[in-house]
C-alpha cells in the first residue's frame, strides 16, 4: 500500500487530535481539477503529481484529483484563466502557481490580469534549485566563476520576467556571458535543450533536478556547480538542506571577482529569490470558496503533511523544504507577493537595459 493512502478515519482522528472541527462537506464521486500553468515536463508538474493522490486520499469523500496543464506566457496565461474562475468556489477548482507566476505580478507586467489578494492560499511550498554545466565546463569550476567568464553560454528560458529572472540576474552578477533563448514553455524544456546540446548552462528546481538531472550527473553528462540556497530562521541565505555538500549562490558570488553580496543588486536578487523559492509554489482556492471549503482543504493538507512517511517521501521527491498550511501559507504568500520599490526599480532598469523588456 502506498504511504499516501490516508483513510478518512485517520484524517478525522488527526483533525480531532489538533482540536479542529471536521467539516461536513463531502466530495464523494466528484473530480477536483488541479490546474498548473506550465507544461508537463517541469518541476511544477512533479510537485502537483506528488500532492494530487495525497489530496484524493485526505479530502472528505476521496474525490479524484486530476492535474490539468495550461502553459503559456510564462504561466500568466493559466493564472489569468484562474482569475476568471473565481466563482468556482465549490472546492472542485484549485490552482498551483510558481515563482514564474509571482514575478510578473511583482513587476507590474501588463499581461497580468490576476490579483493574488483575490485568491485563498491553503498550502505554500518552499523549494530550491541547482545550476549545472556540461562536463567540459564543469571541470573548470573550483568554487568561483572566474575561470568561466570567457565562455559563451546558451540558456533555454521561459522569459526574463518568469522564474528565470533569478538565474539570469545571478549570471549577470557573476559576470557570465549568457545568451538566453526565450520561449521555452517550462524548465523541463530547458533541460531537454541542455541534453540535446542546444544549451550549455541550465538550472532546475529541486524536484526536477532530483528526478531528471541527477541521473545525468551520475552518468557524467552534467556537473552541478551551486544551488540557490535556502533561508534560515533569521532570513539569511544558507546552504540548501537538500544539497548540503553543494555551495550556495551566495558562497560562489562571494568567491567570484566583481560579485557583491551587499548593495542594491544583491537586495534585488534576494527579494526575487524569496518570492521564487522560499515560497515558490502555492495551492489556491478561488475567492468565492466558503470558509467551510477552505477549512476542508486546510485540514486535509494538514493531515497530508503530518502523515507518517510524508517527510521521507517529500524529501525524496521535492527536497527537504517546509510545507506550510493554513495561516502560515497565508503569511508566506503575503511576503512572496510584495517587494520594496528600490528592488523593483533596479530589476525594471536591468530588464530594459539587457533584454529590452519593459512593463508597458
């Protein structure tokens, strides 16, 4: 039996043990559509596939949870669609975003017709990511990027205002000559470009890296050089707990000539790192969802993340990151969807200067 096969009795007992009141609503015989605004090949797909069967097992009535994919415009197309579904509050429509959805919102992208304040977060997932190179370039990495600055890089990108903003800004800070090939539909497509030799630098979020890049590393086809890192309790960037033997971007930046870990560029990088990774993925209900429906999902997800074996399973698939439910998910979403004016303006200026991208 799969460890995520949580019975209704177990869920009820867990709710009672935490002093919560079980909700009366049942979704028996119904189908929940869990929409992801990306292609089926990236980290968001793996994240959704991880939670979908566990939601089926934990929600009252054990409904079928089906993951739907709506890629396009760096995820804004799917998010705009969800904004139009705000009257679907019966618990049968949920949405999973990513940093690529939060970034255009933070930057005032005119394509954005969604408003995070209208949505109801019920789970927030932190994650990480790893940058890797082909073996010939990876052999030149010795803790800094000084010996790699003369190389020319191709990078498959979803767009400068998507989650790829973090690596593109990091590459600039490191002094790398990176030419992004815009237009890929998901990070998984960027990885496929790397595998075909069409790109020579790439990064994947932790779940996609574990599943799809680690085999390349094991077979000698890729060399990891650093992770984005993680936040400790004081808000400082430290090594990623999923990859503790790998240096963080901060460490590599500190070791690389010309890369600074203070000042406006660093502040901008950190702001988007937080929005893109410390709370990268969130499950939302529409604004019309009643408190009963919100409570139903909150208690189901609390049961999921508290279940025996969940942490081990999550560490293996998603990495060793926090899974925040209820009030903590709401607070994490508030922090991840706000930015200081100075950091925002720095990034807007950089996007215009380097890529001709304006938010007009």
